[in-house]
C-alpha cells in the first residue's frame, strides 16, 4: 500500500526532477528515446510552434521497449512525427543510443556530420527525467545552451498514463539516485539537491521503492554517501 507520506515524498521528487524551463527557439530539438511516445508528441508540438527547425530522435531499444518498439525507439518516434505532419526533411534519426549519455554523444555526432550548427538544444525527455537529461547534456556538451522540456503533465496524470503507481515511484527514486551518484562517476554535472528532497528519497528507499536503483556487485543499492 502506498501511504500518504509516500505520495508526499513522491511529489517532492517529481517537482525536483522538473527543471521548469520556458521553451524558447533553439537550433534543434532532441527527443530522448524511451517507452513514452509523449516525447515525440512534445517534439512535434515544439516544432509546430516554431521553436526548432529540426528534430532529432535518438534511441535503440531496451528491455522495456523491445516488444512495443521493435524497430527501435528513434524510428518509432520518427514515424509518429511523420504521422503528425512533420516533413521527413525536418527529422533526423539516431538509432544506436542505449543510455542518456549515448543519446547526447551520438546526437551531437549526427548533427556535426549533417553540418548543422548548434548553439542551443531543446532537450525533450520524460517528465521525471528532465533534470537527469539536463545534467548529462551539460557535462557532455557544455558549449551549447540546454533548455529542458517534456510533456506538460502532473504527477497524477503521469501515473494514470503508466497505470502502475508503484513503478512510477520506483522510476522517480531511481532517477534521483543517479543524480546523486553519477557526478562522482563523471557522467553528469553536479547539481544541488535540497535536503528535504534527499530525505524524501531516503524514506521511499526504506519503504521499498527500490526496483530501479543501481546496485553493487553484492546486490546492495549504491549509496550517495559512499566515496
């Protein structure tokens, strides 16, 4: 059972993961592959609003998308965009990336090979991945401005769309763990995490929302207190 305290802590993590950037015109919009076609829909909306002249969709497959998106996340995103009226000339596909770091690195390489001059990026992710995507891009592509974006959804709306509240909480907890430990591993920039967010994260871990945590060789969740 998910308690009132669990929900309060989950909302605190959800709010922290959101960057609250205001979308503005950028050189390109990059949609990070996942199970969520809402990323493609958001990219198309931003394109239609004139905020990006070019869309890049990046992503191979993962255990959670292999059946739903057998041709690869990026290709399914591309198909969605074309169905919604985006011309094929305005879409590039990067089909190899299997994690956020590769999403950024491979998209950067693709744009360089295509001769696209990039000074700013609308970086589109799932709502709870905004901060992680931003921190990764700032580490790997520091010379460009990153503007985070995602589907404009509340936590309740997102839970309804996934239809598995416990899984959503697990994903939020896993994303927060990565924000805490990945900077020391060189995967993303370090960002301030308020104490009340850390406390909410630790309570949710104690209450068993741990299926998406990274673990050590002994199967124990990696801790942000370890050095």
